[in-house]
C-alpha cells in the first residue's frame, strides 16, 4: 500500500502552487508593462536633433570642444589630451594668439585639432586630462560611415557653436552711446 | 698640481668620500643623493638664493644650504628628513604664491623644474589667497621672450649671460617682491642672442621666440646631432615634430649637455637650423632648358648628368672635368666625392673652399705625437696662446671654453691679434700687432729678436713681448690656437716653437666640416689622410687606377674653364663664384652640375641642379676644426630632396661605374679587386677581412654612409677611433694630420677665410630667418664693432 | 636736529659730549678729543685688542658679538689691504642712536676707526652713512676734512709715522645694507645684497681684504674705553655685558628720546621712570625691546626684564639694537604686525625666496586680515609662514620679519580672532576703514 506522508503531499502540492505563482509573477510584469508608458525611444523617428534618442548625462559620445563665456575656445593646445589618449587618436597643432587674431583665452590655441574616430575608444581620459575643461563628451553617436577617412574629425566639426550673445537693446545712433545709462541707479 | 685629499662624510647614514673642497651638493650628487636646487648651477657663481638645498648638518644651529657648504671631514648630513622636506615644501609654497598656474600653456610645462619639485615635495594645496602679481609678457629680442610672473629669480640667466658669456646683458631691477630680471637696453636685449638664458631657465619665464607655443616637450622626438654652422662641432638636440612634408625641426637646444659643448650653444646652434624649411629651399632637380632652369624629375636629371659626364670623360679625359667639394658635407660624402672624382671621373681636379691651411698644418705636425688638442682640452689647459682669429665671433664654443677655463681654472690666456677682440678681457696678456704681422710674432717666439721691431706699438712694448715669450717658454703643456692668419711656413715655425714646450695645436677653419674636407682629401694634390698624390701610396691597389699627377685647384679650374680647357665642373655644396669672386662668364661654356640646398650664384650658372639634403636630413660624421669626430644623426625630413651621398652614387651609377667598387656594400665586395694575398686563401678581400676583424657586417645599401666610413677607417691613418663610442653619441679625436704623408708644399695654397660673424654663416646663414631677424646682425654688417664691449 | 633728553639715571660715556658742540673739532679737542688715539698710538696692537676685550664691549648693532673677539679674528698678515668699516646704516625701526652720535660727536667715530685700524693693522676706514641721513653726511664730511687739516688723518698721523685714511660713503636707502656683507657690496658699488658666509668679513671682506665692520656706537665707545681703561667700562654693566648703551625710547611714552643707561637696566624702570610712563594714563600692552626685529614682550614680561644681552639670550630671545618701542593698551597688535611687515616687505632685497615671497605674502594677508577680511585659518597660516621663514633665509632679514610676527601671533592670538568674520578693527573707530579698501582676494 502506498503510503504518503503528510510531508510528501505537502511538497507535491506546493510545487504546483509555486509554479502557478511563478507564472503569475512573470505575467504580472508583462501585464504591468502592457499598460505602462513605452520606454523604447522612437529613434530615429523622434523629434528634435537627437531624433528621439535619450541619453544619460554621463554618456560618452562624440567630443565637443567648448567655448568660454566670451565665445573664445577653451582649448589652449596643451596636448595633455593627446598625451593621455591610450589609442593615440588626437592630433594637435598649436599656434600663438595675436592681438588681431584671438582664438582662445590663453596665449596659445589649437590651430589643428583632429580626433580620429577610427581609433577613439571613448574612454574619456582626454576629458579627465583637460585642465581647462575644453574637451567634453557630447552625446553625438551617429558616426557610421562608408569611408574611414570621414572619421577623422577636424576642429571645426568638434567645436561647440558660438552661443548668441546676451540680447541687448540695439544701439541706434552714436548719440545714444554718449548718454549715461539712466536705468541704473 | 697635487690632487686634493679625499675626505669622508656621512649623508643620510651613507658614508661617502669626495675630494676636500667639494661642495656638499656635488658630493651628494656624485653618489646619487639628490639635493634639489634652482639657483645652484655647476660652473656658475654660488647664490644660495633659492634655499631649496637646505640640509641638516650636525652641530649647525640652522639648516644649511648644501650648495655653499664645502665638505669637511666627518661631517654628518641629513638630506632627507621631515624637517628638511618641510623646508623644501615651504619654499615651493612660497614660490607658487606668485607663480601663475598656467602650466597648460607654458612652454616649460613638462620640463619645468618647479613642476617637478612641486610633484616631489607636495604643496599641491595652496594656502595662498591673495592677488597674484601680474605683468605682461615682454619680447626682448626676436629669440627671447620674458614672462615675468613665471620668474622665480634664481639668477641663472643673469650669471650665464654675465659670467659664462661675458655679455652681461641681464641684470636685476628693483628689490623685494618687485625684483625683476631686466635686459641691458631697458626693454630689449642687445647681446650675442645665444639663448643660454632660455635653456638655463628652470621655469618658463624665458621662452624662445622660435619655439614658443608651437608644441609641448613630450610631443617631440629628440635627436642629438651636430650643428651645421661653424667648425666647432657643437652637439645640438633637435626637437622634431611630424609635418606634411616629413619631420619638422621645432627647436634646437642643449638638453642633455652631453656633447663637447657641455652647457654651451650659440645663436646658430640654437636657432639657425631654420634654413632647412626656407621657402627658397630647392625641392626639385632643375635642368637648363632653352637657357632656363626648369623643374625636372630625378630620373631626367640623373640620366642627363650621367650621360654628359661620361661623354666628356670618354672624349676629353678626366682632366677636362673639375670637382669642387664642400665644407659642410659629411666626411663620408667628401671621401666619396673625391673617390668618385679620382676613380669614376678619372681626375685629380678636386678642391674645396679652403678657409685655413689645414694642409700646411698637416705638413707641419707630421709624425708628432699628441700634437693636436681636442675642444675639451681647451677647457682644462693651464695656458693658451691664441694667434689671430676672433673666436667670440667665429668659434663661439672655443671662446666659451677659453672663458670658462680662465674663470674656473685661472688658466693663462695670451692673445696676439691685429684687432681688439673681445677675448682680450680674459687675457693675461693681449698683444695687438699690426695686421699681417702675426707671422713676425711667431718668428719672435722662435728667438728672432729683430722681429720685435715690427710688432711694437704704443700699446705693445718690447718688454711686454719678451714677457709673453718668457711666460710661454715656461708654460706647462700649453695649447696654441691659430687662425688663417698663419699659413704654410709660419705654421711650421709655430710648431717648431710649440714642440719645445710640448704644446698642442688647434688650427681654426670655418664651417662645419672643413677639417673633414681636408682630412678626406678634397685637394688636387693630396689623397685622404694628406697623402701626396704624386708620392708613394696604395690607392691604386685599393681603388684601381687613380691619376698620378696633381690636379688643378679652384683657381686653376676657373682659369681652365675660361680657357675652355675645362668641359665640366661638378660642384657639391659650395659657392665658388661668390667665395672666390670669380667671373661667372668663365663658366658659360662648361657643363656645370651643382648639388645645393639653395639656388646660389654658382647654381644659377648650372646646367643641372640637384636639390640636396641638409646636414639635418642625413647621417654621417663631421670632424670639427680641432679634429674631434662626431656622429651626425638624421633628424628632419624634407620629401623630394636626397643626400649628397645618394646623388653621387646615383650619378656614378648612370655613368656606368660599378657602385660596389665606389661604396663597398654587400657581401663579398672586392673593394680592392683582391690583388693582395689574404689571410688564408689565395685571393682575399682586404676590406672584408678588415670588416671581420672589426666585428662589422657588410653594408646592405650603396647609400649607406657607414659603408664608406668603414673604408675611411681602414684607409685613413688617424681615423682608427672607437666606433662604439662614436655611435653612442660621443666625440672621438682623429689625428689624420699627425699621420700625414703630404710631401713638400707646392705653393698652391689659396686661403679665403669665411670671416663669418656670430650672425652669418655662409650660404646657409643667408637663409636663416633667426640670424637675419636679430638686430645685432644688421649692426654687425654695418660696422664690425666688437660686440657688447 | 633732535632735542636731547636726559635723566638722572643716565651714565654718560658715549653721549658725554652730546649737546656740547663737539661736532666742531676745536670744541671736541677741548672735551678730551683725540686723546684716546694718541694713547693708542703708544700701545701695541694686541694691547688695544686686550683692552677692548677687557671692557666686555659687545656689538651695539644688535647681534651683541664681542668687539674684541671680532678684531682678534683679523689675520695679522695679509696680502690684501685691511679695512675698517663703520656701519652707520642705522635703519632698524625704533633705533635712532647712531644718528645722535654722528650729529653731536662725529669725531669720536673717527677716533674709534683709527684706533680699530691701529689694533688690526688697517690703513683705511670707511664711514658708511645711511642714505636717509643725508644731513649727517655734511657733518661727517666736515669732521673728516677738519681731522685731515689737523693732521689727525692722512700721512703720518700725529707725527707717529703711521698713515690712516678715512672716507665717508652713503647708501641709497636700503635697510638690507645694514647687514655687514651687503654693506660691503654696496660700498663696492654693487647691489646691496648680502654675501655668502663663510668666508667672514674678518678674513675676506671689502675688496677681498680682511675687514672689521662695527656699529657707530661700538666704535664711538672705543676711545672712551681706551681713555678710561677697559675694566672701568666693563664695571658699568653686569658681567659679560660691558658698559653703557644708548637706548632709544619711543612709542607711547611721555618722554621719548635717547638715554644712555648701563646695560642690565630694568625695562620697567626704563619705561616708567626714565621714559616718564605712558601718556593719557593708559596701560602698557607690549614692548619691542630692541628694534622691530626682536621678540615682542607682553607687559608682564616687560616688568621682569633687565636690558642686557644675557638676560634675553637665556630666554632664546635677543636684546637687539636698543630701540625700545612702547605700545599702550589702545594699540591694535594686528595693525602693529602689519606695520612691521610692511616695513620688511618694502626692505626685503629679493635675493632669497623665503624672505622675498614670505614678507610679501604676509603683508598681503595681514592687510586683508586687519581690514576684516580674515579667515580663521589665516591666523595659523601667518604663523606657518613666519615659522618657515625663520632660519631659512639668506640673511637675518627674514628672521627679523618672522620673529615679531610669530611672537605677536602667539601672544595676542585673541586680537587676531577679534578681527575675524568681517568685524572691523576693535581699536579703530567705525568706518575708518571700509571693506572697499580691501585688497582683492583671488
């Protein structure tokens, strides 16, 4: 005669219950997500310049060479990014600022600043090395190309655009300039 | 001089010995204990201003500066303790108070002593909250910029300029925290523009106009090579950076101080490399077509030259061809050129622009031992006699060594000159003699008292002449240095006097390798090693048949060209039309080939012009005016030019010559046609035997200068130096002149000194932007005044 | 011309001819002038040195080194000429004694130079007068000319067959030149920057020759020592501190002036009796005992001090140059520290890093601090800077700047704390200084 101990019955029955619970738990996620708003970006059909792509702030994408508050380039061509770069993809030629041709805030600026994205591994060492916070990682990522030479980005492609200056009332005539500003106490 | 006795001191528990009188900082350095310092610099006067070298010496109440303390027996020193480290850290903190933190922009960033010390001793976090002193950067000259806030006032520049260069163009203005280094002209410098102040600056306060903001130290490749200007052979370290056309030279300096020049470089060594990428530099072969020099391919030019030269040689014989060599091509190229002339062209018509009488010098010292001094000897000799020349202008390193020797070792300097040259300020006796009477002084030295009559003047009395002679007669192993004022028999007379006092000699010639050109036999009457062309020699065996008669010198060639007896002239790196003021019309009927960097007056007359590589773009060896041979390393690269060596080999090849005979390369080369009995078998290659004996491998390329160096070392007596030492970047002394077999002089001597100043350098100097931009250059051409005097 | 002061406790030795017109050579002769030289001419050089040694005369410039010892260091034989230098570059703040000597009794200095010359075998002396004491140059020039005219200087002085020349020279106004080796540099026509020692001036000094360099007061004491005998001079003061000394009382005191008092005179008595106490009934706060380079004393310390070299050196401090500056209880010690630092910052020669940068930094910090821009960490920073200057500079100027600063921070820390958090100086009325005058804080 078969004899089932209480323990055995309990174990067998419990396994069925556990299976049902497991399925229910799994399905609960499915059902919950079914009604939750979608997290998949609508890339590349989304709106805006990012075409729907959304990034964490920390994402390391295409580099951006920043400008200071005066619109001058922050890069002073110190070569520290090139020195820090493990894949040796940064090429710089330095030149000296002159009174007539002022590019950066310091004495020197980068006349040529190339990043070879064939080689760049987006490690961010260059950003860490930069003493003037000139080079940063942007969120650009659409780098695919049919021609490898297109992947050598020049300074012009990397530079941040010049921000429009603070809007001021347009000066209409020179006589206005001579009058003292009356709004200021 | 008795050696000072060695005494023992204890530093950080280690016991070390050094001669009495050694400075503590030097004693520590000798055993590898680093005591930091900014203001201490070996060879310059002591300052004790930076207080970085403070150490604890037992029984002294305060910390002591290791740079001023001479060691005493039993001294116990602590150079590394918390107290000492804190003292150093606080000095750095104080310095950084007013020092701008613009390291990312500063030229010195990466090779800055202040940066290094900050890393080493901390002070990373600043306690400084006050406003920093700021002053705008100043330009003192085309080559010197001064960024005042960066200056840490170590006074190295002031001392290097004053004590070292004897120019005294820098000083200190104001006091306290307003102290500032200032140039002699208030807002600009008028000096020798040597750039010593820049190199010696531990921070980025003094920066070089040529190098400023161009690159960073770690971005450059550094090549230690030889300066290509005067005959002193200073080692210069070139900073190289890649560029569109190859490798660009961005700066020349003296980083490792390992060369014969030690700390020294003049304006030429530091800046005058800049002719290499001058816009007028020849970058294509030129062939005259319809009377115009037009761009051609290498193929066309080589073919044309090879064909024409072969034609002329075969129809008119070798004596219808003349060859003029260069003072600034390498030993290998010079040797190859004369070998090419003698074996391929079949002529002894080979000469070069002689700036001094090296041949006469070789004749005078033949067979004497240790008769030539090295450049290093000048810095240690106990007494020096200088006859003629103005080393400050024409041999700046020699002048530096003389000055240092007088200053540091109290050497006695005697000067005989027709002009009041600047070195007279260091002289124990300065005898200004009428121009052209230098030889009379030599006669006087040899005991001809009647010669004194033509030497005396209000400034030079009979007694002072005798006094100098007496001192020289009693001198201990003096060095006698003479310029082109003495020639032929005068040199022989001088050597006769010098032999009596065991003197060593230096014969001063201009340009980077004029001594090499002479040693390598760019003479119509002398083979390599000053062997008489018409005397007994073994070059027939080595090279095959060579012409036995003396050739024509430059003047002879020009006359022959005028008389239409010279059908072709092959010129390498020389400008005889200007140097010898020849009538260009003389060459109108000759087939002239020129290998040059620039379109010189001679090149303008050529039928074919080959663009040659400069000395920065090729390898080889240079022999300086003293006979110190050094390795020239390839640094820069200009696409589309070729070395003189390669051009000669290629032309020879086009003429149908066997290049293996010309340049002994490849395995089993029979450089001497194997006529001699070998070591073991019947016929042996003497060159191969020599190579094996010297542990050298056969060269693989006909364009490898080392292949010719092998042959030079084998065939030119006095060139048996240590190859290993040379390749390690050191200098070796060669004594071809002492081993010469030149026979009697033949009166062919025509010496044309270059008379260059510090700011000119023959053809190359004309194309140096820096040399032409300094104001002293303009002044020196306007009036030949003695500088900074 | 400064008014002369007097007090019954004074022992007039060096100042005995003050106010008697002794700048005139004839008047000077009436007052026993030039007798000491004539006596010295009869003596052996070693006897002169021994006499000075016996007198326990110690350098009056501030360091207090035994004068006799200093002279004895000069080698007897020398290839180069020997020199006597008079250090009249009296620039220590609070010190004004040499001025009176040069003004009232220039001949005693000349006499002292000649005697020193006889003692060490020198034939030339230089009197170097501070650049700012332009008017004293005229007095000294006349005195030297008069002495030459009388045959006291030049060839065959006093018919003795010996020669001695004295020249005057003036500086261009630099405290640093008061340092002996800087003075020699200045005299040689170079920048007034100290020399590396050793070698000491006694071996290699002016123009490379062995040189004795003494303070004006030291040399002016010498003729009196020769005349009265060394022992008598020594007996004026306590053991090892021979003689009298000119003390220059200044600051918050009723009767400021120069008083000649024996060494070892109690400081308290000097302030309250000789100086007549503190004006307006205020209380004593601090005393600078000997020129601004010395440790500043609190009122309690001042009460116990005797003014001699050894009493101070026992405490690890030093007596200094005799310039006693008294500060009352209305004095802001931060302001005082700033004033002192301004002086040293201005006078630093700029040669070595700690002094050049340290004084500048301290001045800037103290300026900001006093104006109310101070932070708590600045107090420790000021002390840290001073400590790191002390003993590490090329010459004593750095120490001179560090010592008062350190002692002020240590002893009056509470006053520094009272300036914190933008509070105005507690000793200055509201609004005397506004935040807008603050230096820029980077």
